[in-house]
C-alpha cells in the first residue's frame, strides 16, 4: 500500500512583513521596524559602493564592505543594485557589484 503524503505546514506571512522581489525579507525594513519597537528614532545614511573580485560576486560584495568598514561605523545593511563583470578572451576576469549600503548616523 503506498504511503500517504503528509502535508507540510506552509510558512505563514507575518502581519506587516515586507519582502523583496525575490521573496527574501527586506533587512532594511526589518532594521527600521526593530528600531521602532525600541522607541528610538534612527537616521540612516545610504551610500553607493562598487566592489570587484576576480573570484566571485560574493568576493566583490565582501571587498566593498571590508573597505567601507575601515572608515564607516554602524554599517547595518546592504542591497545589491547591479551585478556586472569584465570578460577577456571569452573568460570572466572580474566580477563587479554595485551596492547600496546603509549605516546609522551618530547623535549630534
């Protein structure tokens, strides 16, 4: 006798939860809602960075964030806006990623 399939519970969407185009939770919005729960008002500065790596897209992201953290404090989130690369003789030579990076501003 064939074994009956059991239904897996579907993940429930939290009230007010927002997701990006790919269904992944938007971490910038999550940070804002977490901060709102604490009763604190934070101001975020958003900058654009581009990182590159000969190895991978992840390496390009890490290169940009590693450099940013040397001079910026309170980095909170990033969003990949563009992914591109350099081709030489039919081979990928560099991956390049443009990011929006958010960090909290310090009190004046």
